[in-house]
């Protein structure tokens, strides 16, 4: 019997109708719209499903950052936030991983070598590579200690290579599509098209391997010491040539441990700074877990003090209070929306104001008792004296100058100089100040450190880790 549609009966003997009847996707009424929607979702490609899943996780992140922020204890919030971030990253990566698999494995399944033992090993290698890249975000939850675990280093290395590989696959694919559009598709182009299709993943993999090795070698080197001279308006003449060492984005955690921090401390001490400042993202883990790795900081002995402000990653640990206490035990003073007078050793009447603000991520996370408060941080700092501000993110530096244009110098970090290609372009576009020294107005400067170590991925491409030696000059 036929199924009645909107305009009479439909013949079930028609081949197309027979197929629909066999699959059960025919004879749906308009009133069964909910079921139809479910069927259409099931028929979505897996990339689209991954995008939907990423959207759901992102919504849950926003919910936990706002509605649930003040209803959960710090430990629960910490685990929930880390888990959500790992799941969000993995659902997004799933779309790229499917593209990698299709480009590097599926493309060659019809070739004569597809049944060979070497091709089987290649498939296993690609699968392991993708699995390690996906697991990297979870090492922050389970594999943090005094020194990095080999698994964490391997996983984050694969993540860096994954980012580079995705870039080249999409770039070469876009070039291929542009070539097809401009050249047209001739009848004789079949063989050459197949060759180009096979060449694309091979070239992408080769470029990725080369850049990964270069990136690993760059990151394995000690940070460079970059000496910068900055004139500071209203700096007392008795404080001319004052030396400030700037550290930023050390990121103690899955891939940076005690050995690297001890190396940094030795380099800082060799510079003999008057002041040492750490402008955030010191750690990616709770103070209790990683305390042994932090011990080298106790050797810093700058005569005018060592100071610290929070970065966004301190708030991701949900352990800022314990970090403050730990740093104080090493004679490092956190500037929690506050300031100190740096007095000249030559004259007690000569001084400048060193202020620090909480990172703006504290406001986003609704971290109780924290958040950027410039008015509080600069309370007592008049324009009659030089003002130096520590603010982790360059966007915070921009906001600070909009509110208080009389600030003479702002020291920031956060951008890492993009850390690895191709992320450099994104970091450049998303930050008002990217890397290095900027003059804003006649008497104001902003310096952005590219980071003293690296975050997670033990690679540097298009950027270098840096310890900044800043020499302050009076006018």
C-alpha cells in the first residue's frame, strides 16, 4: 500500500521510495517534527557533532564561571574548571584530528602500499600521535610534580606538532583549491590531481617534523638576557641606572620544573638586579603540589626587593591565597592591588611608586576578593613621583593608561610572543601590545616580556624565552 502524502498517494514501487521505506526514513508526518529534528542531528557529520559538543562544554564553562562561581568551594571549582577546559579543547581538536587522519591515512588507503606492514605502522603512529596530543590537557590534572614526567613532555610536544600540522594541512589545502579554481579541471588532470592530493600530506608532515625539531631545540636553550634602557619621567637622579629584572610566564607545571627554575634564578642573580619583578603566570598548579619546584625562588636576593603580581593562570589554580603565603615565605612580596615605595639607597627622600594589580581574569572568574582595582593599587601614588605598574596582561596596561595616563612605565607579559608558529599572528592581533618596548605618549612606556619559559608546549618558534634586564634612567 502507498503512503499518503500532501498530494495523494505515493507509489511504493518507485526505486527511490523503496530505499526510503527500507531505511525507515519515509512516511514522517509534519506533526512528528521533534523526531525529525533528532534524525537530522544523528545524520550530522561527526565534525558538526563535535562543534555542538564544544558549544555545550563552553556553555557549561560560562555557567560555572558565573552562576556557580560563588556556590562551589575552591577545590571543586579548580577541578571543574580544569576538566571543562580539557574537554572543550579536546572537542575542538576532534574536528582537526579527523582532518589529520583523513589526510595522512585515509588518502592512501586505496594505494598499492595500503596493505603493507609499513602502512600499518604508519597508521599506529598517527593514532598514537593524535592520542598523545589529546591527552596533553589532562596531564595538568594528574601529572604535575617537582620535575616534568616524560609522558607530559611527549604529550605537549605532540600538541605543538599537531597545531603546526593542522596549519600546513589547511594552508596547502587552500592553495590546492585555489589552483584548481584558477587552472580549471581538464580531462587530463586526473593523475596530476591524485599526485597533488598525495603530495599535500607528505609535505605538511615533513614541514611539521622540521619545525617541531627546531622549536624543541629553541625552547631547550636558556632564556636570552635582553637589556633595555628606559627613561622614566620624574625618576630621582639618585636612582639613575637602577636595574630591574623582569620575569614572566614561567609556568611551573607539567613541562617546567625545579631544574629550569633553578637555572633562571642563577641567571637573575648573575645580573645583580636592584629589584626583581615577576609579572604573573608563575605556576599552573596548586602551591602544595608543586612547592618543591618553587624552592629556588628563595635564593633571589635583590636589595630593594622581589615583587609578584598574579596572572590568569594563578586564578585557574584556584589557589591564589596559598600561593601568596608560599611566596611570602621566600621573601617575595605579592602586590595585590597595592603599592610600595622604592626608596633610593642614597637618599631616603627620593623614591618612586611600584604598584601591582590583580589579573583581569579574576573578574571573569568572579574570584572572591580579587580583581583588577587600579584606584586601590595606586592609592598614595601621586603624579609628583614616578609610577611603575606591574600588570600581567597588555590589555590591562591599556586600561590602566586610559584611567591614569600619568603612569610612567608598565611591565607586562602574557603574550609569550605567540610562543610557536602559527599562534604568533593570533597573539599579535589579540593584544594591544605584543612584545618589547612601546612608547605611549611623551612620558609613558610599556614593556611586554615574551615570557621567561613557555606554557605547556616545550617549543619556541618565532619567539624566544627572555629574562629582561631593564635599566631605568632619570631624565
